[in-house]
C-alpha cells in the first residue's frame, strides 16, 4: 500500500471544505458579512489543516524517506497555516479582494501538499 493509498481519505474529507472556500473566492459570489465570512473561512481552513497534518503524519510513518520528507511537509504545512491566517484576517477585515487572493493561494498550497503525498 502506497502513501497515496493511505492518505486518500484525508484528501477526500477536505473536498467539502475546499468547495466552500471556492464559493467564497469566486468573483461572482455575493459577499457575506465579514464576521460570517471569517467564521466560514476559519472553519474550512482549520478542517483542511487538520486533515493535511494527519495525512502528513501518515506519510512520514510509511514514507521511509527519513527526515527529509518530514521537514519538507512541515515547511509546506507552515506555509498553508500562514495562508489560512491571512485569509481569515482578510475576511474579518471585510477585504474580499484580498480574501479571494489568499484563498486561491491556500488552495494552491493544499493541492501542492496532496501532490507531494500522491507521488510517494
């Protein structure tokens, strides 16, 4: 069983949260109130971070690549957490232009993490 096989469930549980973020980031979306947007962004990004961290632990446990994989994934997760924080802050400030930018970055970083784990 590969790392990708063992982390597939984590990735699948992120999909509803990623869809919520995509809806908030879409240009045609009606802007919710800042406090509601902030709550939705925080909930979705927290859930995705938790799944990515759990998948990272699983990947390190079966990866067999020594400390290199752990360091690489740790750096990726740190970047993802920063992007999540920036998105939450932008939502709370009611800056939906910045929110869309940060959510697109968050999604790209999430995709990169899954790509790395899928290649193991």
